[in-house]
C-alpha cells in the first residue's frame, strides 16, 4: 500500500485528489493539509507517508522551502510537485531542493496516480511540458567537461531515461539491458557526478553539467 500526503491550499482540488487516491486499491491518503507547517506538525506525530504531493504557492512557507526541510528531516519521503508553475527557475529550484517529480495541475487524476506508481518504481515523473523544458537543455551547447566525470554513451542513455521519468525497469526495456545493469550505471553516474539522488542528476542536466 502506497501511503500519500497532500499539501494543497485549494480545498476543492485537495479534496478531489484525496477522494480519488483513497478509492485506489494500492493507495491510501493519510493526510491532506493546506500548508507546509501543518504537514510538518503531522509528520512529528505520525508515521511519514511514502509520497507527498506538494503545491509551490502556499500560505506561509512555500512548497520549495518545505521540500528542503522535509527532505532533511525525512529523507525517505518522495515528493512530487503539483503546481501551476512551469517556468524553468521553479522547476530547477524544486529539483535541487529534493523533489523527485514535477506535475502541472491540469494533470488528470489518472495521470497523478500513474505518476505516483512510476515514482515508487524508481522513476522521476514529469508533465510533458516540463519534460520538454528539460530536454531543451540537452540541446544547448555543452560546457567544457572534466574528463574524470565524463559519462559513457550508455550512462547518458540512462540519464535520458531518468529525465523522461522512466523507472529502472522501463529504462532496461528501452535499451534492452537488465535492471541490474541499469542499477550499475546509476551507481557510476552518482559517483561521477558526485550526487546521491535522481533529482540531483536531473538538476545537473538542467544546469548543462552533464
């Protein structure tokens, strides 16, 4: 059972998502609040959910500020941003802070459910519009690279899979390799880039450092 928390100040949207997720056999919405501060209070007194759906513009602390605090205190929680904002700065800031996915609010309820499932399988879900912005960064001229941190072509393929929001299994299927091989490439990528998470890999690609 995937346990989920929601941080969303729009009551109608919050209740709609909560009701839908609670109807899923494999999901349970443990709490739905309208601010980061309320979520932090919940986490102090209760078992942390597996996934948080987080808006950016919230009363009090912003969602991006909330990611940094929550990931520091509860690093096991995966966070998906669910927001109206699609500018590069907010995407970048969210990923650097520790978000593992970024969805726009026009995403369907089914799309939100599938994104949570993708996240729990090792993927980094993004709305198509957001994914396109990330891909555009790959098309920009590459800065001079440190040879010691140069990724192989296959490792770059794996990075592209992460950017596309694919799980390890989906990356393995795309490139006709085993999941163990994907995991080995991920370890090498983390070592070469000096990172510890998928979000950091994506953030580096946004900065044109891969």
